[in-house]
């Protein structure tokens, strides 16, 4: 089924699970390049990718006195590498093993005189295979890669509206390649208890630095495990007493005891008469549950009611 004219495309996980696994690993390779070439930023904000009008980008990465960036183009299905001295290389996105993708990327770097090395083991994945040895994951369905990106475009757009309502510390809307998920995180400004860690193949000190302060975080990911479908999520760390019983909207949202976060199925948003309003309602009510129960100083962290009302008028 061609879904190119639908703003919120169908994205059943079962229909593209092999492509999803392969693409996830390709994204990890490119994300690790950004990690290797970037100065450490609080909460690992230096490792993320960003949604573009054609796909996902690293944004500029410094190498010596030059910069370069890597872009996934999910319209023409190409990986593009551009440098600040005017050079441009890349290759087609098509079915290939993770090992082949890794080798091709390293070859393009040689052409461009980009000298960066990455740790070749995936993060946040059980039983990982080294990138340069992974011949198992090799699927690429261009239709579903494009749908995934278009779902990210919609989530990114609405998340940015939600982000603009907050004047406290708040992350960019950015794509973490570990999970992978698109996320935006609000901070209360207070320190948080030490996180227990335990994320597969991710050093605990990284997790603890990421959760050094109280957060209310929301995002979108294609699904997996207990949630075998694409979904929006929202959680708090530390989770305040009563959070699991909070009444949130819209009606399709629920609290997952497996993930310890609120879940709103992507399809509930996609099939809504007003998808933007449904998603914003979920983001706002889950944030309010976290902030009210944890007694955040909301008056100093949020825009005034008149500004929010004006924003809602424009959004709806």
C-alpha cells in the first residue's frame, strides 16, 4: 500500500521489523560518528540526530579545522556526506548488511580525508554483533523507511510546539539512536537521586549523568518488546508517588507497568480527527501529572496562560 499522501502514515511494526532492525544499526553507526567527533554535552545531547525535510542529520561535526555532516535522505534513499570545504560523497540506501554499510561509510571517509574511528559494538541492544561483522541484519524496505521518517516529521513538529511552552531547562527535540526514539525532556532544576543504571551495553555512568536532575520526558519510538507497535511515551524520573494512577488524556493513553511510563499508541493519534490536539493533550496531561505530584515550581518554569492560549489557538 502506497501511503505517500498521508501526513500520519501507517507504520505497523510487524510489516517492517527486519528493516527497522537494520536501520537502527545503521543509525547507531552514524550516531557514533557524531559521538566521536563532538565535545561532551550534558545528558548526552551531543550524540543525537535531528529530523530534516528529507530524513535525519548529524548536524555539523568538527574534524581538524573543517566540519562535515552525514544525512540520511529517506526520499531519494541515499546517505550523503558533505564537508565544509565543498566535497560531497555518499551511497545509495538499499538492502545491504550492517557490515557492508559500515565498510562503505569508512571508505567514503577515506575519500574525504575524515579521520574518525568509532567503537564498533552497538549500544542498548541485547547480544550485540560488531558492526564490521554483522552480516545478519541486511533488510531495507524504502517504503517503510520513508514512512518512519514521515512519522518522525509529525512527531518532531508537534514536540516543538510542546517544547515552546516551557521556559525552564529543556532539551532540543532530538533523535537518540540507542533506543531509538525521538525525545524532548523538561527539567525541574532540582537534583535527582542516583539512577540505578542497568541499560544493556551502556555504561552506568552515562545513564547517571543523563538523569542527574529531575525530568519529565516524552517521545516517540517504533515499538518493541511489551509494546509491539509504534507509540508515544511519557515518564518522570524520579517517578513521584501517585504517578501511575494519574488521570491523563486522551482516553487511549495508559500506564505501562513493564516500561514504567505512560503510553499512547501512534495509531490512536494517527486515526484521531485532530492528531495534533490529541498528541498535545497527552504531552500536557502527563507532564502536569509529573510536575504537580513532584511539586515542581511550575509558575517559574512555564509560559503564562495567555501565551499558551495563543499557542493553542494557532495549533488547533
